[in-house]
C-alpha cells in the first residue's frame, strides 16, 4: 500500500495515540511494548513503507533529545548517592558484556556448525551493538509497583551512561574492522578515555554556558528554545571534535536539569520546559518503538530463528556475567546489592532504539552486517516483549516493591465513585428529559445512591492511612492549583487583570505545583 509521506505521518500519529489511549485506560501494559505489538501486526499490511529507522534519523534527530530529556529529569542527588555502582556497571559492565557476548557467540557458531561462521571481531561488534540498555518500559513498571528508589536510580543511571560507553566501544571495534588494523589494548584504552572524557568535558562546557544564558532571560518560550539548541548543538560540536556526542548530550542534560533550572529558570519556566521535554520524549519513544515493531516483523524473526536464539542466550549470559562479577566489587566499596536486586538488573536490562541504530550504522559493504542486523532486531524484540512483560512478575516473585494496599483500595474505590457519579448524572438527565419512567428512575436512583454511599464509606475508613492521606492531599491540592492557574489565565485573556500581575500569580502557583512532586 503506497501513501504520500504526509498521510503516513498522520496515520503513524493516529496509531500511536490510539495505542497509548487504549493502554492508558484498558490495560496495564507499558505503551512502548504495546507499540511494538502494533508495529509487528501492521508490518503485514505494508502501510508504512517509507518510514524506517536509519542511522542518520536516529543519531542526528531522535537520539539527542531522548538522551537530553532522560538526563534533564535525572535527580543529581540520587545520581551522586549511587555514583559508584552506576559508573561501575556502565563502564566496566559494557566492556565485560561485549567481551563475554562476543566470545560466546563466536564459540556457539562453531559448536553448532552454523552455516555462516562470523570471525571473533564481528562477534565483538555485535556485542558492542547490543550492550546498551533501554529500560523505559521497565521503569514505568517500577513506578507502578513502588520499587525502591535506589534500585530505580541505579538502573536508570546505568542505562543513561552505558549508552555513551557502548557507542564509544562500538566506534573503536568498527574502526578496527574498517581500517583492518591490529587490536592494541593500550591504544584502545587511550582512545576510549579520550573519546569518553572529551565528550563529558564538551557537554559540561556547553551545559554550563547555556545554563548561564538562560539566567539572563525570563521567557519560557525562549528558554525552551535554548534547551533545544543546546541538545543538538552539543551533539554536533562533540562529533565535530571526534569525541562522544552521546556522552556530551547526557552531561549537558544533567547540567541544565540540575544546575540551569535552579539558577536561571522561574517556576513557570521549569514547568513549561519539563512539560515540553516530557512531550518530546513521549512522541519520539512512541515513533521509535512502533517502527522497531515494523522493522522486526514476524517473517524476519522466523526465517532467522537459529541466529536469534543463539544471540539471545549469549546476550543474557553476558549480562549475567557482568552484573554478578561487578556486584562483588560494588559490595566492597558501596552499600550492598542483594542477589534479588542483581536478578532485576539482569532481567531489567532490556535493549531498544540505540542498539537498532548502531546495527543500522554498520557500513553496508560489511559482509556480516545482515546477520548482525537480524540478531539485533531479534534480541531487541525479545527483550522488549518477553523481559518487559515479565519484569513485573519477577518483582512480585522476589517480593521487591509493592504498593500500599490501602492506596490501591483508595484508587479503586475512587475510580468506582467517579464511574457511579457519571452514571448518576446521566440518569438525572434521562429523568429530566422524560426518557425513563418514574418507577425505573427511582429503582436505579436507589441502586446508585447505595453504591455511592458504600464507596464513600470505604474511602473514609482508609483516608487516615498516612500514605493515602498524603496521596489524596497532593492530588487534590494539585487539581485545585491547576484550577487557580486556569482562572488566572482566563482573567488575563479577558483583560480582568494585567498580564504582569497574572504572570506573578501564575509563577507563585507553579512554584507550589513543583513542590508537590
């Protein structure tokens, strides 16, 4: 089926929003995983032939804002508390995983007499491609299940920094392949340090510079634009100087999110900037995960199942080895990480868009590119669907996290109350328009009145629980603050109050909203 590109874009956005809405209201499935399924199903119909993931699209358009948004929202205090495990897993974990995965893959091809035997360097390239983790769907489940903050912070921080490390390692391995040079441990280590630290320094300089610039203005539209510029400019400058653009954007995002917001952004600007980047991340993640579903496809998976099966096992073992080995070291220099948490680290290390981009970026003339692409698509699909869907069950099995039962009951009864109240309003409307007999109206009215009373009594019984009390206060107060803000904006629109006075009031309201998070 061949549509104009603008039609495909509209269809793409319609699919994304339909899946997101369906998951939001009718399922607990993370929307990213639902989009993978939607992509796989629609791959049969060839509706989106012109929309594909290319290295240029991902690296230069989609990846910088995703990295910036993740770093911008990362809590610097939590990062500082968990610096040792995060950097240990991110740096050394990637290196160990690459070596283990590549070696296992190379040995497996020989052991099982696979027709196309890849040389060790090609297997190591695949290890570098697949070593970056992308736990978006996993972190969404963590929030739902109330997983300990330290566990979430380590997984989120490790994922963010191992993106940069994996790109650096990938670049070194690919250079060895394309230049046909011999591997030198000293040269490789030197290259790694220059590229990684060069990227960090570039990001720190540009992040600090733009943080200072935002302090000179107080206009949320200008400051949103400045954050957009620093995102792409940081990547471009870092790549120009042949250092890591990925690490540069991460550091710039951390700098702007944890320093720039404090010295140069008013509460109103901070709310606007956060909302803008939340939307950008939602849109880009949705597009990327849906296209991954299109790219993977059922046919592509089944025709290359033997390669994919070996790759999945090699990747999982590589992750197990890196986590288990490094945890022994982490436990000596930092707070201990239990075996249960290690299991979550292993199974929660899902792969995503960056792995796809790295695979696609391999030169087309490289003879093992197609095999690496197939294995990458298979591993990404497996990790997002199988690991992503079962991580919640693993957390339950290991008794990690778990929300307050009273809070769950409160939300359930509140939901019932909203539903019943809506039905009661509809019943009154039907009665006022004489669309229902008096006898049936009274019967249904008594039924709904009893249900409302029952729900209110249950809510009242648990409302004194500290967790419920705090949750109810925050959600109710936030709703009231948003109503205040809406009223002020409406008054400004109709000229009842001046824009100067209105902005001051809105700034104060936004300050209170930020304090509720």
